[in-house]
């Protein structure tokens, strides 16, 4: 590990993980950013801290602050920063969180508002080396934005390919594997529900959802959502057979 990577890892751990106190984490990150205002990593860490606090607080100031500092990290770091892909991945995630909260308030929220997040996620993926352990999750991030409609209905085919790529590359012990598999099943289910769905797609979606259930740990809360997907795909399979 290089000296820069070690220093950044220590900064991240000291600010975000030293205590189970998000207010304290934000305070430590803000103090670091004020003392090193031209360091992209300090803005990145502050953006992460504010984003983490927003999930619990739902305070718009937190998510707006997270976006501001993650954008600043990207501007200061440019494309040559060793963590340039991380900056873009996290900013895409923060934009997605804001959009998801808006969707909860208004089911008609336009998915095209995710276009900026999709572009950032694509940039992060393109910056990622083929043998990187980050490749599966970054492939999934792009796929999930496409599945949400960020590029219109035609994005589902690309999303399916990306989830299959992520599943092929993910380590067998990756704790996110069931989430990847569930996303794969949900995308296949949406394709299977279309009038011109390929033959056998509903059955393949059901099989994928079943595999997601097997991969999820016992008593995992996501099991309920996976079960709902299994039921949906089973109905689609029965209808397609009729």
C-alpha cells in the first residue's frame, strides 16, 4: 500500500468508524476539510459522513452538503486521482438516495432525473481495471440505474447484461451476492412482463429469484422482498405457459 493510500485509509477510519456517532463523524470530517480545503479526500470523507447522517436524519441540508463536497472532490481530484472512481461512485449513490427519497414522496418522480447519476456511475465503471474487486459493484450500480429507467425502457437489456457480468465476477463469498442475484431476477421479471418477452424469460426470472433466496442468509430481512419477487416471477411463468 502506498503512503497516500495508507494515509487516506487512516483518515477514513478515524473519522467515520472510530465511534458510532454520526454527528461526531460529521464534525471530525468538517474539521479535517477546513484544515485541508484543497485536498479532494477531505471533501470525499465529509461527503460520505453527511450522506450517512442523511439516511437517518432525512435533513435536506445533509444530502445537499454531501453532494456539494463529493462534487468538490471530483473537481479537485480530476481524472488522475487514484480514487477518482470512488468519488464518482459515491456521488452517483448520493444522487440516487436523493431521488429515491423524492420517489417516496411522489410516485411519479421522473426517472430521467437519474441521468446524471447514471453518467457518473458509467465514468466510475470505465475507470475501473478489469481485475479490480470494485468491478462487480460498479457494474451493478450502472445496472440498477438503468433498471430504474434512467435511460428509458430500452436500458433493461443492458442492465441485464451488466448484472450477469457482476455475478460472473463476484467472489463466491461476497456478502452482496444475494443482492446482485435479486437485482438480476427483478430485471428479468420486468423483461418477462413485456408483450414481446423472449420465450423462457419468466422461468429464467423465477430460477434467478430462487437462487437469490438461497444465497441470502437465514433471517435476512431481504428474504421477504426476494419472496415477493419469486411470487411475481412464478405468476409470470404460469401466464406465459398458458
